[in-house]
C-alpha cells in the first residue's frame, strides 16, 4: 500500500490546525477567567465608591437641614 505525499501533507495540516485551535482555546479560557476576576474587583470598588458617595450626600443633606432651621 502506497500513501500519497499530498494526503500526508493535508492530514498533517489538518492535525496542526486542530492542535492550534485547542491550544488557543486553553489560553482564551485562562484569559476569560482573569477578565472575570478583574470585573468582580472593579464592581467591588465601584460599590465602595457609591456607598461612600451616599454617606457624603446624606451628611450634606443633614447639614443643609440644620441650616434651614
């Protein structure tokens, strides 16, 4: 049985592409997890800032209410 060189080259190219796709997906999954973790940290920081702003606005409202009296 003789195997044609063209078929070997095509099979090797297909195999190489499949390996490359799987390897890329591995790194895409890792990057996705890192982005998700960063997103959670940003949301946590924004929540802290919003809470601080709410406290400051409440304090300003109290001072304004006192001045009106």
